[in-house]
C-alpha cells in the first residue's frame, strides 16, 4: 500500500507557519443519484438531531487482511500474540484513499462492511476517508487538476453507494488544516471535502466527522486556533456533517482536546451550526505532548515510551484511552471539568490514528513498535 500519511516534518512546519497568519444481509438501495441530490437542509437537520451513533449501535471489529494488526496477531505466537491482541481486537477506523482505485472502491468497501458486521446489520462500521489529491505538503504547492476533482467525486459517489443503509461513522480527510495552505487561499480542496461531507451524510445511517486538526493545530494566534478550525469545518461542509474529529496525527492530551472541541462547538453554534459533536483520537496520546515541543528528531515518528510511568518531561508516544463511548468514565482519571465537557460534547474516543505503523501512520505494520506501545500504555 502507498504511503497513507506523509506529513513530513518540513511539510508540517510549512503548514503550521501558514496557519498562524455493516453487510451480510444488509440492503444497499441508496444510489449515487440519491446521494448527490442531498440538500443542505437535510444534512443540517440530521446533524442537529444530536444522536450519538456510538451509543445507538454495537461496535464491531474487522478481522481480515485489510487490517495489518489483525494479520500480525493472527500469525504471532506466545507473548507477542498476547500483546498484539490488545490492538488487533479493538475497534479501529480503516483508511480508504487514492490507493483504492475508483473501479474497485465499491467492492472493497462492501467487503470491509461485510467482514466487520459479521451478519449484524445494526452494527456500526468505522472508516476514514483520505481521498483528496493533492493533500498535506503537496496541497500547499498546487491545486487539484480537473481530472483529479472529477476522479474524486466519482470515487466518493461509489464509496457512498457501497455504504448505503449501513450504520457507519466516517472520519473525513485527516490532517484537515492542510486545506488552509492551498495556493492563493484557494477553496478548491475544501470544496472537495464539502462534496464528500454532503454525499456521505446523505446516506441514512452515516455520521460524518470532518477532521479539523488538534488542540495544538492550527496553532493559536489571530488567524489560527479555533478560528482556523472553524474555517476548515465551515468550508469543508460542516452544514451536512454530524460533527468533527481531532488529534489524528498529534499527541495532545484528552483534556486539551476536549477543551478545543468545546470551543469549536460553541463557535460553530454562533455561526448557525448548532448541535455538532466531536470524536477524539486517543490511539497515540497515552503520554501526551504538544507536537511542536517534541524533543526528538522527528515528531511525525516519535519514539515509543520506555515505561508506563515515563516522566512527563520526556516526549514519547504510547497508546491512550481505548476506544469507548464512555467518555466521562471515572476509570480515565480525567479532571472533573474535562469529564463534564466530554459528556456534553464528545461522542467517543476512537482509534483512527495508527501509531503501530511505520511512520506517522504509514505502512508497514511494525510488530516491535506495536508490542512496546501495548507494554507502556497506562490504560491497559
């Protein structure tokens, strides 16, 4: 599989600088025409409903070759197998993107849903869509061509048709702040994200969460912070979406992410987008630190912590709170204020980041790294 996430240090520094200024027995009757005909009013009404899909449906685990942690666990033995089970047997978002060809994407999504639901049409399937081309550092240098825009829309239409009636939660376009570094302030990348938000949200049981960075990205400042995050979401189709996602490729604390989510939700409400909710990636913030304060050589590939009780002054990565909709549970030891705000504004803590892969969530799966993550997480 090609590099799924390529936020090289140079690219991230550049972007940050810019920003400171379900399926066996499941019927899939929804057609592409149905999806593309969705109106903003329908999308907004669905988002305002405020239902939490992670409470409304049972969670499931994909068990197949698309998930590298499952493949590694299946072939492992002894202590390694026991540790890998902690990752392999957790619900996770599978990423679909440009490496999934247009002519195959519908079948691949259908197969993923079928495997995940194991015959239960009410089960919730979690996925991430990472399809805009160009994206990340390349998005700062050029705009999508006409052919790329057309291909993107065809891909999204086929993806949505394959989802159909399946209950799904979709994280849309991780590393969302890169939309703001498009040449000459172009909104072309954001318009593609908005198209996907509209088409995917038109499916009757799909909840879309548009990715909007992290608590420390876009960075604070007169043109950054919450203001920039809201700009990403409004331009990217929050009018259709259920909410937004945070912290895919950063490592900030749950407390800070909940505070950022709360501020974004209040700002969105002031702009007429009330009722939006957040999901927060907790796969890699078990020992939180701010991206710009990493003391090693490459914050997109931080070293794994050595111990469960590593000093807070040491910047390293390990697994955070396991996937759950119990966002305010006492067992997470969150400050009382954070727990209260999370219960009000956050649908779930999810694992849509993938720190067990080689580099910033890119293939291949690294068994040694994965077992160290499991051994050092304070939440096991």
